[in-house]
C-alpha cells in the first residue's frame, strides 16, 4: 500500500531541505582552514593579528591540480567596544589575497593596527569581536559553528551575520588603518615575530 505525504508534510520536508542546502558546504572539507588566530602587542604599542592557515587541497572538479588552491582571499573583521553604555563599537577590516597554496602548506598572514590609535582609544590587545572570512575563487567558505576563525563571544551564525554586516558598513570610516604586513615592509615598524608568509597578490601597486 502506497503512502502519500500531505501538503503540510511536503512543505516541512522542502523547508528542511532548503535549510540544509544553505548551511551545508559544497565540499566535505574546506580548501583552506583557519587553525589559529592570535593577537600580540609589538613595538610602540602596535597590535599584530596573526592568522594561521592550512591548505587541505582542492576538491573542485574544475581544479587544474587537486593539490593546489589558487586565488585565496583572507578578510578579517575586528571590533573594539568604544562605549559600553551605548554599545558603540569601532570596526576595522582588511584583506589580503594569496596567489596559491599547496596541500599540506601552513602559512601565516599578519595585520597591524597602529600604536597611536591603540593609545588614543586605550584598546586592549584582543578585540571584543573578530572573524576571519576565507574565499577561494571568489566563493566564500561558509562558517560552521565555533571555530578558531570566530571569536568565542559570537555564539551563533545570526550574531555573526549581524556583526559582519555592521563591520562592512561602519569600518569604512577606518578604512586602510588595519594594514597587511606587506604595506609595512621597510617602514621601520616592529613587525614582531613573523614566519611562513605566503606569496601575496599586490593589487595596490598596480596602475
């Protein structure tokens, strides 16, 4: 005897499928993993953000070689509380682009906030909120639960979505203040401990 689903049950099933499709990654393992995020104080009160990356290989059927991942963008969002009573925050954002990583590679990227800003606003070393967003070939990897890429006080994806939305809008007033490491090369700024840099795409020097 055949059993048929009622329209109500069909709607519930369809809704569940749609919800799954929005939260399940296209591939089982992300091409680039964020292993750890650290914040350090370096010379003259500058703050260094260190992001440790690991390459898991390329599962895309269009990959030229499954061992290599190209066109990797790492975008970071930071927020420090400016006024606890009014719940006002200062947002900073920056991005680097990595040419290529090979499966098994571990690379670090670094961002720096100037010491005078840290002193002016009496910023603690670690921001109140942060998020590291990874894109490969302009496809953003979807965040999945609590990972090193997301600060502990961002407890769910709805809060993360709200945070990144505000950061995208309000970090414009602080644009270019959070700097990737290559902008400070030769500047005399103490970069702190640095290792395992990838090869960056430098679009800022192109005409």
